[in-house]
């Protein structure tokens, strides 16, 4: 790791100021950034830790009934605290191991947009709104491809607001080594329709499987998915699975999520 | 087989808890990285990021000016040093020695694998050394890399070592005189089953990465190397005599607590020689701590065989011949014992548990631009077992016969048994093991369990495997004929203190095995004192007799036997002293429960009375024996030991995803006599887990350019606790080894040797039960591979 300074702001305003310093970089739970630094693959001069900002931590319900989760909230806190949103709690409980869940944050995971991470599937699958220090961005506009989002440099994810579905579930097939998603499906049934988001599979990162959404919107049950499949074209191929395998798993995991939805 | 007095003394057959765990679990162990010497500097190795290249120039000028840099070393600094030596010379089919390339401490003209070190920066801190490494301007011209073994052997292939005639290290045939007879038997067989398979390359992944600290005392001219080694005396000999020209009396090697080795810490590594050399050059201790990322690129890797095996059977399903053709990857250099693994530790086991009269094994060892390959838990024997037990399973399927019956029909049943591949099995009872397995694994209940799985949408399969392996490789005069450049005895010094406590200095080395608990059990049993009176010292060449260390499941069989021999000398001398004091003749003295008695009388002396007399020899037979009570023995066995086993595994396959889960795993092992059953259980559990890891998960994979694709735990899958079931293991009632004093065989590797074919046989059985005509899937049997196979068959 190269030498760097660390700042620990206690308010969003202080964080914004700290991030305006030359080559400053925000630090959430550090589950991706710290290993990257240890490999000397990044060289920020200042790290701005966001986990000490009390206003960015915790889970609540706003007046519109949206589940609001602070950007600095850990996966473990969501697993334990999002009891009114089954799929979200299920998703958070399966990230990494206890050490990861006690450090890693929602905001860090959303901002990183790893193509195999769980949070992007939850945010996209729930049609969440990503709130930053500057603006609100719909999940449909936020995720823009592998490791790419609509977030500007220095912009802080302070919160995400999740509409609470009638039924939801997350079904993850783990990549055996990392236990990230080889393919995972987040399914949420709302009164206005069904959303299905897939992570781990596509070279373009998290995506919505619209055919499945339409079919499930007509009839929310595993049978609705019969005959539906995604094409291997554009799916990730690596040591752990071919594009064909991943395309196949999209169908399997979506069906399992539908079966598990509650 | 607990003995009557086991519980009294914590002796043979008892299961006292591991005494070393008190320090390991309470953070008071002392590992090499815990050692920090005054004034120590740190080295960072600059490693090649390409698999093959020619070093045109290294510009160190800027790096040398960086803060904290003491000196930067390159290959030129080691031009007078020897090559990192290979400890085993294989002679090929035609009587020629293997091709043996130079392995410099730091690369001289070429880099030959990703991770090959070509500069070493010593600085005041680790980070400064790393900073300076980035300022070195290296002009390294990339050359084509050879990764695939078959391509490496093609005419005109790029050579890993330009001064060798080709990438072929050797072409070995065993038993060469049987070749024609085997070919004829296969030609004339009623049935021949052929399987082509890959034994996947592994990264050993000991929990503790390697560490080396060199120290030099310019007042005495003595060098000390602290290192994570399984065999400090071997490192002292190899490094001192062959690389750095330091006589052994001026070189001390210390391997303190070591956090796992599995073979990967047997070898003499360049980093050890570097730290020892640099400490003198700089007159400062020099420390290197390997990162996990570096371990993936520098620890000797494992397995990597590509094999075709043919099994010939007569019309009554008797095995008539086995013929194998294997390519064995050596990597870019010959690691310490690399050539012995695919040859003498592999070919000699190719008869397995069966009375196949004719066996021919051909192995071509190949250089590639990859990390060196050497022994890893099992070392050659897993490769032998895997192919043999896969082809037998496939033969049973082709012939429509029960796989257990086919094995039983061909078992060796009389011992000693001379195999057609040189070795002679001294003892075993394969039918009894299979009987035990069938009962313990409840194979009779399998059909019902399969039904239950099918009800849940899963395919269930059962896999059976038998194996015999060879441990405690010996005797030295034989292995010398086979090409070993070392002896394979073991040593022990038993030092009895004046007040009766005992320190045993052993040449064996414990890096997880539990010697500190087990070895005292043996001495306690012989003398009849409590095991807590005995302490084990190991790992420091300054206070232990020359020993060969720990690998090949040899410690209790060879090291334990040396300790028995030394203790026998102690008892014989103590009896003489007791006889003198009690005014009796030596022959009438008995030692039981720590008390010397004179037969037929009520005279007795306590153990402590005699040990005190040995050091305060007032009333003492000074004209017969010297004062003191300390004896050393070197034990050189007259044969290998031959543990054997029968394993059963039940798996479930999720037909939708291809995911395999291990539902049951049962073992019946014959380890001969067992000293500490609890520790043996643990050894089996660990071995099984590593074998399950190889079978289902672990995959050291290089791309065509020689880049390691699985270079971290993000892609290299280690087995975790939730990947394995609760094991049912049995090693009771073994057939004792006939040629060592304890009747022990060794248990460290059996689990890793026996488990891979058991798992794969089970997966194939599950797929077949689901109507998929899949004859074979290469390891690791990952979900994507299983799914792909199901789409084909």
C-alpha cells in the first residue's frame, strides 16, 4: 500500500470538503478498496472514511412508506434490520462472511457496482432511488455497466430509498471461490408490476430481465417462466462458468427466487 | 487397540489433547514471522510479470537512490553461487540422466515463469523496498511461453531453457523390461477399458505463508537462517553445501512453529539462500515475509498430470495388465524432490490393491513456463490412485458388474506380496477393510437414500475407492539406487535429566501433525512414566541430531522408531545402573510402571532414583558404563510402510445447476497400530478435506501466455467447513507393519490419496443414475463442468 492520509468526517458537509482535496477518494467499509490498496493498484493521497457519519447510518421508513437505508449502513445491519423487506434482508445476509457483513456498506457496494455484487441487484430489482449529496437518481439510470455508475467523482451516496414490495426474494448461486454471485436473481412483486434484476451474469453488469418481469406480472409463479431464457451472448465467461452456463442459471435462479418470494 | 496402561500414562492408544494447541490457540506460538532481530532489514523480491522473457538490462540507478534502500541484488551477484539443487536424479528409459537446468538464486539471463524473481531490494522497511522495486527500469524482451505440456514437446517448441536439448526432462519407463509383455497382454485381452484424465494442478496454500530471516555473526562467522521449513537439516545441507558454500558447522537453520506445509515447505527455496547471503553481505539481518499473492507465484505447486490409463481384463474379469502414459509437469525449474514424484512415488503404486501381474508406467516429465511442481500431500500416490480407481470403476460399468465385487475379485490377499512394480507389501487385509466400509457406510441403505434424494429433485451417487500407499520412503541404500541424493533415515536423541524428566530431540519436524503430544506417548509407554514428564524438541539444527524431517507420512514410522531405539538404549543402561545399586544381575532387572524391580525379590528402585544416580554417580558401575543418561539413535527402515484403505462417498447432484454436495463420507483405513486415535482422526479429516477440495473446487489454471488465472482466493477455491460433511472414519484394528518396532504405518496423507477418485466415482454414478451417459469429468468437478457434461450426455 502507498502512504495516504485519512480523514474521518462526522458530517456529510465535512466529507464533501475533504473529498474536494487533491486525489481524495471516499472509503466505505473498505471491502474492495483496502485489498486494492494493498495490491498497490490504487494510489489515493487522501482517504475519506464515510462510516463515521451518523446521519448516513441506519434504516427507517419515510412518510411515503419507502424503506430508507443510510449509505454507511453495513450489510449486517440490513440483514438484521430490514425485516419488512424480506428479499433485501435475505440478500444482505448472504453477502460474504460475518467479517465482511460487519464492515461492508450499502453505499460502498452500490458505488463500486461490481458485476457480481449483490446490492446492485437489490437496488435495481426494487426500483430504488439512490440519494447522493447532490441529487436523487433512479436505479434504472444509476447502473451504467461493469464498475460504472452515474455517480460523479466526489459524489457521496448518502441514502437509498426502497419501495417495499408485496413479495420478494433473492436467489444467489455462488461463485465457489469468492462466494460472490456467479448468477443471482432479485425478484420483487409490487402492485404495479414485477421487477427482476440479475447480477453476476452479464458483461454489462446488473440488468433487468424484462421478459421475465412481463410474464411474472401476468402470473406471479414459477410456471410463468417456462420457455423463457436469456441468450448466452454478452454473458460473462471465465474459470467458473461459460456464457451458456450463466445464461442457463439466470432462468434457474429467477425461478428459485419466485418460489422463495414472501 | 488401547493398552491396559494407556489411560494411566497417556501412553500408546490414549487420546490426550494436543499440548501444542495451548500455545497455538492462545496466541503464544512462535512462528518465523514472530522473530524480529535487532537491526533487521527487509527484502522485497521483484518478480517477473511475464512467463518467459530475456533480460536485456536492468537499470537500478534511480531505485538505488530511493529512501531507505541498502542494496539491490540481481542475478549477477550470485554468479559464483551454486544452482538451487535438485535432490533426486531420475534415469530415463534409455539409461540417461534427466535434463537438469540451472536454477539461479535470482534470474540471470531469462525469466521463466510469472513470479520468477530477478531483483531483490533490501531496505530499512518493507514499503521502502517495494517503492524502490517500482523504480527499477527492466528491459525484458518477452518470449513465447510454453504452458501446455503436449505443445512443449512438439518439434520446434520454444525451449524453457535454451541450453537444454528440449523441454523433455526425462522419459521414464517402469518396469521397462515388462513393456513388451504388457503390450501383448493388452492386445490379447478379453476387455480393455481406457480412461484419459487430468490430475489438476493445485496450489498448496499452507495457512502460514513462507518466511525467511538471514542472520550473520561476523564475530564468529556463523550464519543462522530462520525459515518456515519441514526439514531444517535438509535445508542446511542443500543450501550450505550446494548453493552458498557454507560448512554445516557454521550454519544453523531454525524452523520454529510452522503453520502447515503439506509438502510445500520441504524444498529449499531461493528466498532462503538470498536472505542468508544478503545478511552477510550487508552485515544486517535480512527478513522476507511472503504475501499470499506471492505464495501463489512462488510456492512449489502440485499434481498436474495428464494421463491415459488402460486396464486389461480376461474373460473372467481378472485384471491382466495396466498400462499408463503420463505427462508430468515440472514447471520451469526442478524443485527439490520434483523428479521423484511422478516416478518412484507414482509408478510403484500402480498395482494398487490388486494382483495385476503386469504393469507398465510411462512418464514424460516436461518443462513449462509455470511455477515449479513438487510433492504435495500424497505426492504421486494420489495421482496413481486416482487413475487406477477411475479406470476400475469405468471397467465395472462397461462390463455391467458390481464395482465392489470387481475389486474384491482382484484384491491381493496374501502378504507379503511382491508387486510387479518393485515394492513388496508387508501387510494388509483389503477384504476386511471393505467389509468394514460396507457396514460403516451403510451401503445397504443407499438405495433408500437415493430414492429420498430423487424425491427432492436431486441425483444421488455412491463412489467406492480402494488404495494402498507407501510411506516412510526407505531404505537409504535402495533410494540411493533410485536416484535420491539423500538418505532417508531419521534420528532421535533421548536426554534423561537427573530428576527423571526427559527431553527428546527429534529430527522429525512438526508443522501441525501433533508430534509434541504423540511422541511422548511412545516414550511414556516404554518406561511407564507419565507423558507429561517428556518434552519434544525439534526444528533447530543447533540442538537436534541430523534428521531428514517430516513428509511422506514418515514421522511416527521412521522418527518414532528412532526414538524407540534410543529409548531402548536408555532402558538398557538404566537397568545396568539399577542392577548395580540393587546388587543384582542386569538380566534380572524389570522395568514396569516407572519402577525397576529384581525378579523374584521385593527389591525396587524408582525411575527417578536411577536417573539421579546416572548424574550423581556415587554408587555407580563406573567401570561398566559412563555417567549420564543420554542416547541417540538413527533408524533406517528396511522397507516402506503400506497404509491402505477403502472409502465410500455419497454425493447429491443438483441437475439444474450441476452443483455437487458431499452428503456422506466414510473411511476404513489400515494404519497399522495407532498411537493417538484422536490425532489420527484429525489427520484423516484434513486429508479428506484437501482431497474433496481437489476433486470439486481447487484449480490452479494458467492461460496460454502463462498468466495464472487463479492467483488469489477470489478465483482459487479452497474447501471450507460447510463444503464437507461430518466424516465417519475408522482406523481400528489395523494390520501392524511387520518391520518397524511400533507396527505403525503413517496416516498423514491417506485422506488426500483416497478421496479424489471416491468423489469423482460418486458424481459419475449420480449422473448415470439420472440417465446421463457421462463416463468421466475432469477435476475439479465444478458446477459448470457437471452441467456442461449433462448437456452432452
